C-alpha cells in the first residue's frame, strides 16, 4: 500500500546542518575538531576504508592505536577533510579515504536552506537538528537556522562529554539552552575518548551534569556505539539504566534506534537483552525508527527485513515508544531523503493509521515540546 505524503506535519527527529568540515566549526581551533573527526572515523564501521589510487577496500585500521582510546592514541596520518563527502589520510606514503558523506557534498557542508528544500520536496514539516562533534559544536548555527526558518527547526545542545560534569561544561549547557534556545541535549559516548573514558558517564562524578539536564526538562538524544571502552551495546544500556535510576525525570531517545540486527535469531525473531526491554517498557526511553543509514549498504530499498523488525518492536513495545528520523544528509549514501521516509510510509501497511501518525509526528511533539509551539497544531 502506498500511503503517499501524510496529511499531517511529518517530523524528522534526526537531521543535520553543518559548515564545511575542514574548518573549526565552533571549536576553539581546527586541531580539536580534526581530532574528533579522526576518532569518529576510527570508530565508524558502516563504510569501508579505501586506498585512493585504486579504490581497493583495506581492512587495516590505521587511524588510531587500538590499545589507547585517549587522544594520545591518534596516529600521525595527516588526517583531513577531503572533497565529495570523503575524509582522507596518508599512511606510509599511501593515501586512503572513507566515504562518510554522500559524493555530491563537495566541501562536506549542509546548510539550512538546502535542508529546507529537502524537507519541502519530501513532505516533511519540521526537523530536529542533531549535533555531533564530527560536524562541529553547532548550537549557534542551529539558533540561526531556527530564526531564519521559523517553525521548521529545533536544535540540540552538546557539550564535551568527557568533561560534562565540570563547571565550565555545565555553564556551556545552560548557555545553549538559555541564550540559544536549544530544545534537547545530544550526548555521544564516543566523545569520552578525550578523557580516555574515565570516569564513565554513569559514574556519580557526572551527577551535577545529569541534575542540570533533569532540571532543564529537556530530553537527551544518545549515541551509543557498542564498540568502545564503554563495552557492548548491552553494556551501554546498563550505563543508561544507572542514569535513569538516579535521574528519572529525564526523557531519553536512542539515536539510530534499536540495533535490531544484533539481536535477531536465525528466524529473524528479535531476542532483546533484558536491560533494553526494561528501558523500553518501564523507563522514559524512546527510540528512533531509522533503518536506511545502517541497512542501506546491506539491503535494497524498501528494506524488507527492517519492516519485519519494526513490526516486532511496535507489537512488543507499542508505537508510542518510537519516532521516525532520516539522518540526512548522511543517508544519501544509500537513498534519497524522500526515500528515507517513503520506505516507511509506503510499506508499513502492518501499522494502523494511528500508529503511523504517532511515529511520524505525535511522539516527537511529546518528546520535544518546542516543536509543538512551532507546529501550531494539537490534533
């Protein structure tokens, strides 16, 4: 069944805008931004490393010392932002790259005007601008985009996660929420490499930060890699559960959604860890529905296996736990922005209209109250 463009305002819970990746992009200096990018490309697994002279895939991970997750582990590879969506580096005289962003992205930038055009063409009313140090520290950019395009965007604050518990970072959080009007907090556990992952974000040392977030009333959008010193994805969920226990007033969103491919048996039935099931039934935790960015390199549109997993998630936890996101412009490596929506809207006849509306709009309005004010509709 083709449901076409929804007759209500669809909300994208996961979109990005950012200036050219070669610049400082809100950091104090280019070197710090580059360090975050290099660490992120070391951790990134969706796209392979390639040798530039012949595009051959290489398996060696030469960007970081795997035994040292701290900044000292960064290898001297002249790591840099290239062109056409690529990050590049040189190792032992050989040039390499990873196609992290789509090839049309000449200077690795995405401005708000382009995103509005994507949204208009795709039938999307509003978007949540998610942050990440790969792109920069961008609350200022998000505030400018929201002012230039009233009603279309809300943005997320971000601090240096490794030092989030310090007075300086808590002050920075308050500034982004108060002066810049950010509507949520983005927290990636990968960012804790700056301190060598000590302390962990669930340790009591972080309590001043989580207390400030709880007092703000804003949600936290989490990126948990499941392949870092924090541990497996299940370990990441245990850390989250500790934060939930101490600060029950915070609503949490699992960015990129539940990694269902990790937990499917030979018959493609989802056998989820107990801690994850607990979070999605007993805690203030939601998850994105966002499959093309993870599955686009493994399955063709409209990703039929993903629909099997979405059906199981909704059957078990209810549609109220999930919100649709695109991860644009990154998703353009695999499909267009419009297709990142229509794979869901056009092939989800196993859901009721009410469930579809909840996932595409209503749940986002509940998670991000600022969207409701901009949306101008309560029905």
